[in-house]
């Protein structure tokens, strides 16, 4: 059963005498599959409804959901209110 697919750019382990062991992982991307594939479907739906102002960034540390809300006020160019949800 696939649930989460993690693609790596690099995985390395270095060990030797008289040196500290080092383990390093560089993750390229994370995708949800199987029962969790609804995450990509929700992202596509929100992107369709909200346009380019909506984004989802998935990283090893968190999932960042961002919506940039244009705000226009009395004779000024619109500014942007950023709304984040971090976990």
C-alpha cells in the first residue's frame, strides 16, 4: 500500500576512524498516494477556484498552505495579505 512517496536528490552516509559519522538526506519532493492522494486533488481544486494566489508547499518539515489576498483601499494600489497555515 502506497501512502507517501518521497523522492530523493541525495542520500549519503560517511563514517570512519577519528571522525564523526555523518548522515545527510536531500529530499527532492514528497507526494501523497493511495488513501492520501486526496491531498493533490484538493490542491488542484483550490488552485482552480482561487487561481495563482493559492499555493501548497510540502516539505519534510511541514506543509505550507498560502493564499495571497489582494486588498485595495482608497486610491492606493492593491497590497497583499498573506495567509499561512503551518504544521
